[in-house]
C-alpha cells in the first residue's frame, strides 16, 4: 500500500467532511462548500480528525474562520460536549508525524 501525499489526503478528507455535513455548521442554511478545522490544520494530530472538522459555507468560513475563539468555540463545545471538547484539545496539543496522520486518514476513509 502506498501512503498518500498530504494534498491527496487533504482532498479526500475534505470530501468526506463535506458529504457528512451537507449544510453549514454555523446554521445559516447554506450548503457546505468547505472543510473547516477548529484547531488549525497545521497540527497533524487533528488535521484528519472528524471531531475537529466541520462542513461550512464559504461565507461563514470567511466570517468565523479557523480558530479557537468566538462563535466557533461556542458551537464546537456545544456539538461535542465538555468531555469530548477537552479530549479534542488534548489531541490538538499533542504531536503526531504527518505520515501517521495520513495513514489514520486512509484507514478512516477505508483506503488502507
């Protein structure tokens, strides 16, 4: 089995999230066009974590953006509940090599 490149994993994971969440996470009613990461996608430990990502429309993504503050934090905490939200933060603060994260993505998507 050949491990995907980061670009391929990003595209496949984004499609997965956008199919999972057909309408914007922020409740505006628009169809999803983007995969938004609560914790920045630069962190491999949560880059392909479905609990870290939400399908959003372009307008809300531009408005609320990626990040841990404001409306996104409130909605994410409500979505996950206190225990899962805290666990997500612990994962976001951990270190994982990108190849291990990509392998986890491939397993999640049934491609490994």
